[in-house]
């Protein structure tokens, strides 16, 4: 059953964030946890830990926030509210977008990345016309993207390391 849902999670960023990673909309598990990529099968945190050569994958919300800020990574989603059935990106309708100026005006974001094709489609349709900033699409870390192994995802997501050298 589809229902109108408001995005319950504030963006994570600070005045040192150089990279912005946007998902589409938080899953049911993420909304329950109260933080991004909360589904235990989502590979986002394992991928980022490997990319940034962190020996331990952050588990708690505070560990995850600290991890992102330490690596100058901002995270949010394209959508502020939508009608959605469960966690199914394919069911998303009635979209209201998040106002990225909250981040872009306060942080020296050098590159914007989107996590998966649905986030890319939504970004191009709703957000790009407002920001004029291109976003690079990375393969989704969702468990639904079973065609991509963890190792293959890590290799593709290594482009984030280039963002470390963006001017601040």
C-alpha cells in the first residue's frame, strides 16, 4: 500500500564537506533507525569504509555521522516527501524535492554523486534544473542491486577518493 511519507532524516554535512552523496529516499529500515542506509543488507557503509580505508565499519548513528564528517562527505536524499509503497523506489510518486541550497551554500561541495539510477533519474528531473550542477551516478549499494558484488561496488565507488582533492 502506498502512502505519502515525509523524509524524517536531516542531512549530514558541515562547512568542510567536499562531496555530496544523494540517495533517492530512505528505506523503511532507514526511517525506523533514523539514519541513512539503515538496512543491514545495504552495502553503503561497507563500501565507504573500504573506499576510505577504515578498518571498522561504523554501526551507530553517531559513528556513521562522525565517519562522514571526518571524510568530508555530506549525505542526503533527492526527495523530501513522496508517495511510496514500503521501500520500493519503483513505486515513488508525488515527489517533493529537498532544497540542496541548505548544503551547497554552506559547504565547499566539489562533486555531487547519486547512489543508483533512481536517484539519478530524480536528480536530473527535479534537482538539476534548480542547481545547474551535474551529478555522477554510482551503482546502487542497495541489496536489490544483486548484480554488483561488494568488490565491484568498492571499485566503482573509489572515484569518491578524487573528491578528497577538490579545492576547499
